[in-house]
């Protein structure tokens, strides 16, 4: 574990990094409104809070912290003089973060391996920020393509480094330092805001954010439960994966979860819309994806006692006696996904007056 003063010192050693982020910046942990349309278990003591990764400067997504951990490790290994460009497989957020940090540390080029159906709302900001794009090589995934071009992908040993032409794959899907800032910063911030937290729900794309948060929580909270949220087979939510597509992820995300839940595209977008309508936030579909899983988990605990009884999760004593405090991640904002909402929800579901309630799609 590293203290925040030491982390700040690491960042300030590198000219320009502190323009993007420092540990002095807050991480908002906000309560969901006490409205039965979005929290039908309020009377049962369920108190959900959103971790506002969508407000992390400067690219407004939680991957800024994931990438910073990998950048700091690269710098400490002394690799920077050999790096001419970064290459990464990404659905957008990690690409934006790598572009930002590359400018600060003097890496002149960022090559992103993207899928052909990447949303315009994601691709345009990357292009405006100066990214170069390629599609996955024939018969290969974006992850495998980036690893091939960028030195083979992350390795914890001393042989890791860029390819002969100076191209380095930080490898968000295999780099153990993806989780560092979430253990050092995100987890402590959540616990500071919610000292009696019992449950956390986070989507699994690389597994780094959830691994770091849960690693910290398990050191400090007795009876803490972690929900790893995956796409149901064949479903798509930006930034997260189904079980089959997680086979290429080298981070051991399984070690960080107590319960695995799978959610659908429509569930996620509808729940996100309700959160934004009632809370006044502008979170992206990953937030609804995570909260829908958390709500489904809580309803199962209440109605079947599985995987846990509600009483096993309650706070005992103090001003919050009997409540169940839980958190879920909103990893990014809504703006890049406007076309996705329109594509994945019927038109009458885009208005609060005619949309069904989220819980109607949970079973």
C-alpha cells in the first residue's frame, strides 16, 4: 500500500502529469435518490451510492486512474526513452487516457486498435485528440493485435518493453498495475465516504478497477461482498465483456469477486436512463449496467436469501443501524453513447412518462 503523499510525489516527479490528476482531487460518492422507481428496496434499508468515475478529470472516465498506474510503472522501469508510441486495443476510454498521458510524457504517437462498429461518439473525440486507428488483424482480436505490435504485451519480469520500432503496448488487459490507483486511491475514497459499506458492484472489462477496489476493501471491511458484472452472452455494453470474451484478459478478475452476475444491453440502458432522470446525472450505460446487477442481487437476497440473507449485510449499531450501504461504479459519461441509447431502446422508453421501470427487466 502506498500513501497519498507518496503517490503525489511520484506524479510530481514527471513534468506535466499533475496537470491531469493528483490525489488531492475528490472522488464524488453520491447517494441514489430515495425513490421507489429506482430503489424499490428503500424500506428494506437498501442505500445505494454511485462512485462517480464519470467526473474524474480530465477525460471524464475512470480509466484515467487505470492508465496512470501503468504509466507510473513504465516510468519507474526506465522504459520511456525507448518508447516512440503506444498501441492499445480499446473501446474508447483507455484510448483517451493514454492520449492525454502520452502528451505529458512526450510520447508522440498513440495507435489504437478499434472495432469497426465503435460508436461515432467515441471515435470522434479520439480522432480529434490525435489518435491513429487500425482494425484488428485478420483472425486476431484487438487485444492480440495490440500485443503483437507493442512488444508482446505486459510482463512482470525485466524483459517487458517496446518492440524494436519503439511501439509499446501498456496492455490494460494484462498489466497488473492497471489496479494500482484503485487500490491506493479509489478504494480509500469509497471507504472514507462509506465507512460501513457492505457491497460493491463493478463491471468487468479488464478487471483492474474492481481488483484494486476490492483488494483495499477486503483489508478493511469484514463481511464485504463484491459483485462482478459481466455482459450476458451475445450482449454488448461498451467497456465490459461477456465470459467468452474475458478469456484474453490475463488479470485474475475472478479472485476479486464473490458473486458473478450477467446483464443485458436493454436492462443496462433502461436503468441508466432512470438513474439520469431521477438523479440529474449524466452517466453512461456502464452505470446502469452495474446498478441493475446490484439491484437484482439485493432483490434475490430479500426474496430467496441467496446468495446472502439481507440481515447478513446490514449495519449493526450506530446511526445507520439496519441499513445496507452499497456502491456501484459509473465509469464514464453519457455523451459518447447518445446513438446507442436510441439504437437499443424503443422510442417510448426514452421518456420518463412512458418508460417501464428498471425492475421489470431484472428477471
